C-alpha cells in the first residue's frame, strides 16, 4: 500500500520514534512534581517547548501543548473570543477554514452574544481581501479574524502578509490555523494566536500546539487547570511531546529539500491527470500552494467508489466529496470555492514519497475513474423537443449530473434543460458541469407542487 493522505496525518518520524522510546523511561512522571522523576520530566518538557517555539518563531512562555490539533484550534478560538469579548463579539472567519475553527467560532459567538461572518473566497480558495476589508469596516465590534495558513483540502495558501497588515490596521488580532504547513514551510508572521497539530508534521497523535503572543487578550473559556498556564487541562504526555518536538526539528531542517521534491511531484500530478482522465477539474491554486497537496474532482464519478477502487489498487487517499458514505452534504470548502464536488480526491504526499509511487498512481487512476463513473449515454437530438425536464428528486450525487449528461443530447442547440434536484451537491455540481462542458447555466427557480422544500429547478441551456 502507498499512503497518500499526509494532510490527515503523517507516519511517525524515525527520529521522533527514537525520542519517544527513550523518553518512556525518563519522562513518564508528572513534570509538575518536585521529586527526581518529576524534575527529569520537566527538563524534557522544557527542552521540547524551546525546540517547538524556535520553529514557530515565538517565545517558549507563549507556547502550550494541548491534547490534539483540534483542541488547540478550539481553545485558541474560545480563549481569544472570551479575552476579546469586551472589545468585540463578532468574529470573522475564512469560509474555507477547518471545521474545528468554524465549530468553535459558532460556539464562542453564541456564548458571547455575537455573530460569525464568513469571509468569501475566490475559485482557488483564497480569501478575498476586498470582502475582508468590507467586513472589517462594516462591523464595529470585531473580536478577531481567523484565517488558516493554507487550506487543508486544496492546499491554497492564504495571503497572510496582506491579511495581517489589514487586521493590524483595524487593531484586530489574527488567529492562524497553521496545521497544514508547520514543518513544511516557514511559519508566517503577523499572528496573535497560532494553532497546529503534531501528527501532520510526523509527530505522534494526541499532541497539539497553541501559541499566544504576549499582550494578546486571552482567557480560558473552559475549566482551568494548574498545568500549561491553565490553558490545556489534564496531565501532559511528556514522551509524546518530546517526540513531537524532535520530529518537528528534523522536518524543519529538511523542509526546503523535501518541499522542492513534493512540488515537482504534485505539479506532475496536476499536469498529467487532466490528460489521462476526461472531465476532471483540478482545484486550488496551481502555484501559490503548499507543496504536498493536489486535489481534483471527477465529473460523473461516485466518490465512494473511486476511493475504494484506489484502495484496491494500493493507494490510500482521502476525499472531501459529498458522495462518500460518511456525509450527505458537499464539502464546505469546495462549496465556498464554487467548484465541482463529485468524485473528489485529495492526494497529500508524506515525507518519503517516491517518484515511482506517483507515476504508478497515474497508471492506475484512469481505470479506477472508469469504474467509478458510468459511461454517459446520449441520444440523437429530436428536432421537435425544444425543452426537457429531468426529475432527479431524491437522487444523490452524482446521479443528477449523470442524468443531465445523458439527456443533454435530447434537445437541440439553443434549447433549455430543467433539472429538478434536492441533493445539496447539485448547487455546485450542475453549474460546474456547465463550466466544464461549455454549456450555459441559466440559474435556478423554485419547484412547486408538493415537492421537497430543498428542491430547485436548475436551468441549463445547450450551446453546442
């Protein structure tokens, strides 16, 4: 098996593994204890904190360790929102932020009596600076702005330099979820609160990092504890923290060399996949992106079937598609970008990826996609039919678009096809299908007559 899901979690780095095994004997005790074993654990914890702080570009006393990257994001959002509640209760969050940030922002706003504004993104997944500026100027009560360093699903980097200058101008702190880029690229500056996850840089699962700049208004919005400044309740896993710090130091030392190799491989994937597989949309920014992620969507394909076929062929990949068994709603990232959601695959390369593995993936992909998508069947146009209604109500992604692809030939050029659908993915997939096939998306209209409340009629004009 070839593992291509590093954006979810890297295998444990060899240096981190050695550090973990060694620390099991020396760092098992509570680092807050004064006896010998506790002092040993404290020494290891302090060394790990110094090492991680150096990579993040912060002071050691600005950094705490949490139980996971998700916990770091949750506590970063909740603590900053509470600390800033007198200055502003409305939160501005990028529309493509990780779900951990979005969920925590909604909870913080509800607790503090504020609201959450989503900063729109462009088709590449980058926050629109003009929209962010408008949101900051319109609201007189902004607690903070949250924007990730790069997107977890499509890899697009955010313009953090410009965003941090904008938030500084409005005297609003910036929270950055840097989980996808820590250890792979230099940590961006300009943040007030930073969150990350060790498992994404080759550290062990169960360790997150939360950094809060001195002078930032931050207050725990959860039961406090005596450890980690009261910001990370519960005992610390010192061996795992030392392993995370060791892995991060090792990865940071090699990040430039590995990044160049990964960029070459993901560029190969971005260029070859559209040539090998028809009706594919490669999403995200082609240049301004983290080096190890490439994401594409396959028209007409079942995302679940495609994942299983690639697994059968020996490749572990992930998907943000609405067509997998775990969810019936489109990826909020792809939805915000306005791109195709069906048959979505994210390839994210681990540290030791070989070129031959990527080339083999390109060899097996066309057959996997062929199995995951039925052959579109078209019929000859019928002159007397100037319009057509396709009833796809109750049918899940990708069936509405498959039906549209099969039936578009039933009407002459210039006629309109009306697709009735209530699957949420149709909002993205039918306009994306029109863009990819050169047809004209004319908009939507309500569906009457006892249909489901979520039903819409999608109007497609045949151009060729």
